[in-house]
C-alpha cells in the first residue's frame, strides 16, 4: 500500500510510483500509434467516403464511464471490506489476550503460549491469502508437532483455530476457566473464524469474469477507434487528445483490476506484512515482552507491504 505524506498538487501530477501509468504505458503507446495511423490514412479513407463522427463515441463513452464507475465501486468495496476484516482481526486478538490475562493472572507462560497461537493465526492467514510459504513465520511461533500438523493440513488457518479451541478446552478441564468465561472467550474465537471466512470469500470469489471481460473489451475497442473519429476535427492534435482520453478509461480499468484482489502485493493492495507486524507487537507488548520486533515503516517509495 502506498503511504505518502501530503504533497503539493503540482508535485502530485508527476508521481510515478503507486499510479497505474507504469502498467498501461505500453497500451497508451499503442493508442498513440493508432492516432498516427489515423492521421496518415485520413485522406485515403476520406476519399472512400468513410467518415466516423464523434456522436456515437460520445454515447458509448458515457456508457463506458458508467460501467467503469460501477466496476471500480465494486472493487473498492472489496478492498474496504478486506481492510475492515483485518481491523477486526486486530481488535479480536487484543480482546482474546486481555481476557486470558485477566482469567489467568498468575500464569504468564500460558498467556505467552496463547499469544503465540494468535500471532501464528495472523501470519498464517496472510500467507494463505497470498499463496506464499508460511513455514518461516510459523516455525518461530509454534512447536514442531503443531507445525507438522499445519503443513499437512488443507486449511492451516482453520487448524490453528482448532489449536486455539483445544488450548481453551484444556484450561476449562483443568478448572482454570469457568463455563461462563469459557463461553465469552469462545465467542471471540468465533469472531476469528468469521474473519477467516470473510477473507476467503473475497479471495476465492472474484468479480464475474464475463462482466469484467465485456468492460475490458469495450474500453479497448473504444480507444482503438477513437483516433479515427477525432482526426477530421483535430488533425495533428489527435494523438494528444486521444491518448489523454484513453488514459482516463484504461487507467480506471487497470485500477479496478488491481483493487479486485486486495490481498496481493501490488502497490495499492493492503499492507498485510505491516498489519501482522502490528498485531505481533501489540500482543507481545501486552505480555510485557521487551524484545519486540521492529515496526515496519514505508520504504523510500513510501510503500508498506
């Protein structure tokens, strides 16, 4: 995720990193080439009586703008929901550890053991959503026998939830947690399950492909034919105007595609590494640990991963 300090409006015009311009530059160059072709071939296809007017492009442009706006709204809603879910994850983790420390004030080793399970769940969820290896992060948090069971599990995050539930059940059987407190803590564990299900829903259910495809095709067909409609009136100014209009439509299409999967590693995706880092720091600090991990900060490009 791009995290930038406030900038003057003029400097922001030339910001490169974090914009989609780097991704669509080749596509804009193709539109520029089509504009040059339209200028060179203008007299030839005008002699044939072929003439495109701006009227159909104006109507089509309005329709495309509406569909692109709707698609961007849907993509941003997915991004916002994902951020709310990860915010809830932090809240629930804090609440769970606070409850355990209040219930077992004389057993700090148990609170540390429980915090390790919660931290492991956060890192495991991050890796599951991004499809990356979780072994390095989990190896420093969990014992070997739990790590082996996670590696062989089809749903490692759900397995960690099971370990958290078993930990709580053992405390109940030992008489350290009453039935009322057990139920209260178990409700917060259910909230972790809801966060997991919500993230899996976003990750596994993309925007319907047919809808994205028709918008994508229409945008590129519109941008490809636009220079031939502009050239009768604009002549040598056609490349400038055509590329500017195409930049608006193509960049909105590219941005919607990027925000559709908020758990990736693109510049505008959620900074899951930083969120896991914050959760770990919070829980370890609640256990009065002093050897805390260093808080992740934006890099030189003002980006958090």
